[in-house]
């Protein structure tokens, strides 16, 4: 079970985008990276193709290391570390370390 999943709200804790919040768009578990909405923009020089009619310089989000982001708890609205709890039915879920509430949608 991973700590950060797609569609989680995260906050960047270090780097040029420190303090920004965004939704996780994609995860790369083997590289230990995530793409966060509105964070870590890079400029890509795009040649005109069928997909991109106009060429030019395009800004897009780049992957950022998962160690540089913290999950924001939906209940207490604070960046927090992740605890793992086992429910009565044996299911393993993610929980907030600060308020103790379950983060996963059950």
C-alpha cells in the first residue's frame, strides 16, 4: 500500500514550489515520483504534429519526488504523515497521524 495515491490532495514541502497544494494526477511508483496539478512546471519545445497543430514552447507539469510532498488530511485540512490502520473486517486503510481519521474512501 502506497502513501500517496492518485487524486490525493498533497502539499509540497520543499523546493521552488514549497507550500503549494495540488491534486496528484499520476504516480510513478518505480521511480518514486508523482505529478501534482499546478506544481513543477517545465517548458517543452514542441514540434507541430497531428496532436499539437501549433508548435512552440509548452508549459507542463513534471514529476516530483514523493518525499517532497505530504498528504493533506481531508478532515483536519493539515499536511500530515500517513498511518496504517487495520479495520475490524481486516481491511488495511490509510489514516491521518494528527487527527486519527481515515483518509481512504471506504
